[in-house]
C-alpha cells in the first residue's frame, strides 16, 4: 500500500458527527495504552498524526483519519483503564458499541492485545463481541520489540489459546518501534477495502 496522503478528518462521540463521504473504514480497538494510536502512525508513516501518550486514556473520542482520500482509519478509545470514572467508562462503552454495531462503512476491526501478556477478560470480551457482530477481525499483538525473540512463539500461542482464536482470523505480531510486519498489516487493510 502506498500512502500518498493522510489527514485528520474528525473526532466524533455520536453518529451525527461521523464522516458523511461514505468511504470504507477500518477501526482499531484495544485496551488503553496497548498502542492503537502508535499503530496508526506507523501504518501511515507519520510521527504523531494520531496523538499518542505514555499515559493511558489519551484517545477519548472516535478519531477518523482519511487516507489517500479513499478510506478511514478509526482510532477508538481504549478500554480497561481503571482511572477512568465509572460514568466515563459507560459513555465510552456506549460510544464504541453504537459505532461498531451501526456503522455500515466499517469493513474490518483490528483488535490489539499487548504481546507481552496474556489477554485480559476485556480483550476476550472484545474478540467475542466482534465475532458476534460478524466483523472481519485481525488480532495484533503489540509491543513485540519488548519481548525476547525466543519468547515470541510462546507469546503467540498464549494469545491464541486464551482468545480461542478461530482459524479464519489472522494474528500478527507487531512493533511500532521496529515496524515489524508492516507490509502484512497494510495488506490486511487493503484486502478489507477490496472485499
Ligand atoms: P489510548 O489512547 O490511551 O487508548 O492508548 P493507545 O492504545 O492509543 O496507545 P498509544 O499508541 O498512545 O501508546 C501508548 C504507549 O505505548 C506510548 O508510550 C507508546 O510510545 C508506547 N508504544 C506503542 N506501541 C509500541 C511498540 O510497538 N513498542 C514499544 N516499545 N512501545 C510502544
Ligand atoms: Mg490512543
């Protein structure tokens, strides 16, 4: 995939604010701090178009980035961040649910899990929810630069096992630092846009 142009388009908390130009969309979900915004930047080869932070809870709205004037990458607020108030968490949950359940332009969902750890209950719930919605799913194990090469296969099998990964869903290991598997990731996006 050749990224000719990438631009921030809009932030939305409700349907009336979603883009209206009817381009296909690929969304990213995952726990706070797992590396969603970083993955977007890596994918489009920009340092900080999607705002990242070492503090969890950075992304608080659905952020739409228009790529090549053809499709959107949608950065979704992270779940599972304990310091977010109960009320805010519920609002985030409803915002994400509304988007994932109603958006016809949505062509695929990347679910990011931390490659260093066993998936959490929230990760498992998100994976099952995406199956229920019948979305094309790519599981991405992030921050893979932080584990020893010799431990990568073990980490992959732990993730596959705890998610109960289906044969039809791919899992990619990824690092925004080393840009590991970038071509595969872009390839998956391209395939979804053509489906
Ligand atoms: P929220 O917006 O809070 O949901 O977080 P997020 O999932 O968007 O995470 P973000 O991309 O902001 O990254 C969180 C932190 O992890 C930042 O300090 C990043 O630099 C770091 N990080 C992200 N991806 C990687 C990676 O592949 N390797 C390493 N070593 N650090 C990473
Ligand atoms: Mg973010």
